[in-house]
C-alpha cells in the first residue's frame, strides 16, 4: 500500500489535477495535506522512517514503463488508485425515511457527496448508480427477476459495501499488474496495456515448463499486541513454508544417511503438523469454521464460540484431532490489555505456532473473509467506461457472485498451488538476519537477532539435528581426533580399513567410560544406534559425543601438564645458568673495585652487562 503515500506525496501538478487529488487533499491556504486528507491513509504513520515517497513514486513510474505501460496507461492505473482513496472518504448517515428504524436507512452524508462524485468520475461510472449501489441492495428470491426487491442498507452496511468495492478494485488491479509483470518476464511479449481484456500469453516459457528459477520472499512471522485476520493469514503462510523448510532439511539428512548406509527408521523428527491440521485440516479447522460462519451470515462471536467448542473443550469435537486441540487454547478473560472492551475480549483465542504462542482477536473477521460482492456491484463496475476496470470485472459480472470463494478459501488454494510447485523443485534457503533495528554498522543487538532467529524457524534446524545425529566426522577426522586415547592399544590401528579402525575406537571409548563409571552397562553404543559408522563418516548422538570427549579431554589435560612441566624446566634451568654467570661477573667487578683497578673494573662491568643482554655472549 506504499503506492498511495507515494502518489499523494509526489504526483506532479498535472497528475494531481487529472486524478482529482487536489480537490480533497488541500487546505484552505492551498497547501496539500497529502495522506492526512484521506480516511484510508490517515490511520497510520503518514511518513514511514527510511522510506522516500518521492523516490518511490519515481521508481514505480519507471518500473511500469519498463514492463510496457505508457504514461497514459499509467495514468489509467493511478486513476483507479485515486478512486479507492475517494471511496474511503464517502461517509453515511441515517435518512429521514428510516428514522423510525433504530438503525436507519443509510444515505451518503452531505459533507462527502463530493467524494462520491469524484470516485464515480475516476471509476467512469454514473454517480447516481454508484450512490444507489452503495445504499441499497437488490434481492432476487428464488422466483427470479420478476420478483426482485430493492432493500435499503443501514449506515454500517453502506460502509461495508463501500469498503468491499474499494478492496475489489484494488485487489483486481493488483492481480492484473502481477499477471502483466510475470508476462513481461517471459520475454518477447507484446506491449502491455491495462485496457486489454484477454490475459497476455507467454511467448517463451509455457505454464508446464519445468525449467525455471523462482524466488520466494518469505514474510516474517508476526506477533503483535493485537493480532487480527491478516496476522493469521501471514502466520499460516509461514507455518506452511516452515513445513517445506523442515521437510527439505529432513530429506537432505535422510539422503546422507542412506548414502552412508546408516539406519534412520528409529529417528523421530519434529514437525508442525499439528498447527497445519488446526489451521487447514481436512475435517475441521479454523478456516473451515470461518467459511461456515460466513455462509450462514453468522457473527464473529459465533465463530469463536465454535472454535472453543471444537478445540478448547476437555472433550473436543469428534472431528477435531487431538494434535490440533493441543496447539489451541482459550485465554483467560480480561488479561489482554490490547482488548478494548468486553466485546473484543471474548473474541480472543491462542494458537501455539512453531515460533511461539500468538493471541488473536477475531474482530470483523467475517467481513474480512467474505470474498464475494453483492451481485449488482460487479455488474456496475463492469459497465464502467474505464476499459481496464470493465475488463477486470467482466467475468465476475457474468458469474454467480454468491458462489465465489471466500478470501480464506482462495488464500488456502493459492498456498496449496505454491506448495505443489515447491514440492517439484530443488529448494535453497537464505536466511537474512539484521543485527540491529537502527541499520547501523558495528552494532549487534542480541535480543533483535534472537527474535529473528526464532521467527524465521532457525530453531527447527537445531531440533532436527538433535533428533538425529548432530555430530559427524569423516573417518580420517574421527581417527585423528580420538587416537590419542588409544596409544596403549596399537592393535586398533593395524588395519588398513579406516572404517574398521573407527568401529574399534568407538568400542574402546565406551570401555573407557564404563571403566570410569560414566557409562552403565546398557549395551553397545553401536547396537543401540547411538553411534553409527557409515561408509565415509561416523555419526554420533549428542550424549555419546559428550561421553567420548571426556577421555580425550583427560588426555589433553595430561599432555598439557607434561608440556607445561617441560617448558617450565627449560625456563628455570636457563635462569639458573644466567644466575651463575651473573654471580661470576659480579665477583670480578667487586674484586677490581677493591684493588682500585679501574680498567679491570670497567671490563668486568662490561662483561656483567653482556651477561644481562643475552645468553649468546
């Protein structure tokens, strides 16, 4: 959504005039108020630290030009963005005709009629038709069009309709741009245009072409004081990708063991299957319950109650697996300071993700999850004189909007398609860790780094290694490391087969531990598969490695004492030799001074000096 702030901060005067931005985005003195003038952009920070809106706007324009959009084509796109902003400024109040209804019939507020007219102008649809669709809904019972009814909407329903139109326009434009970018990357493509009705076809790479390199930028795990539907989707994505990451690590580890001829059937690896079962299970899951509640026009409260009954009860639903219920919990009421009142407090639930527990608040989740529009809204947008907008909604206008997938269902389907693609590829992972939040050199913040490591799933690497054989050595490295403990067993090294030598060393090291009382007689490490000798490597469990290190460190300590003893002896003997020579030279100086033989005394002093200056004199 940075593009809205880019446009409001850096659009040229001509663009602002064409996009009607100055109509609402100026103060009385003529100075632009920018993002503060629009409801959709004024809720957060108007200026993001580290982001240059002017440079960002120039970058967007240049990137659109690169993929084939002319200046007029770009203006056509920006008009839809400006229309979304204008729609957000349309407010509603209750009409006099609906005064007897405690909720009232919604109508466009007099203060925001200009915003509605600007939105209609930018969308190139009739302003009266837009007002009618924002404030009423056409109901078609089973009897068909002959019995259609026009039902007025309440002000709250009008706001929901307004936001639904804005989301639909933005989402459709976003999807169109992504499709055009992918098309341009195929090479040798015709000129792209936002007004094209048919999707452009690839000229080089076919959809079933397996020769491709894909880059997936994984968004980080999120856990805020107030977590909503967006955080659930992001964290679900991370759970799905974390599963691929762990599978890739496990598969790579098992392939190495298989090459080495090492048994691995006894190793139980950690996974996040319980979280995936809870969120996207085949029988009963969070997203399925949310879709069900949307289908029956339920409430957020009803959705959360169904989840509590399914997963948090002592006797959970028969369709809910025990593993899914184990990672779901019902928070104690009143403990979340981020909950603004009792109504939101009862909408909370907690999921234990791989990166930690996250408490969610299901406020307005049903509205956010509904993917369809009222049937007459796509038809209105498809009738637009803006050919690009009409093309984006042409198919939806001809289809049954009531059968359109929810946001959650479409999101899950997209993730499944991504998972299927990833399963057919060789994956390589790059983890980027920022040492601090200030973007300063030579500054390492351990808390920041630890949080990133936890949220990017690096702990899974450690867990997977611990569950198998975290320590491994090549045969040669293992022999070089541990032969110091077996100098009294030269027969262990008589074989020309390094693998046989390694087996003998493992057994001898266990004997040493038994002899020192450090290892109870529970059977051989090799028989219990706590250590395995492969074709080229020795694999060790962590507990075995620690016990092997005890005698080796003992030998190292004894060797260190021996080396220290020899060094100290050399130094002391050298000092004694120096002392003897010093005594001889000092006696000569005293004798010369006693006899008052100054030349002899001077020569004796020079000799004494030479003794102090070094052993070689």
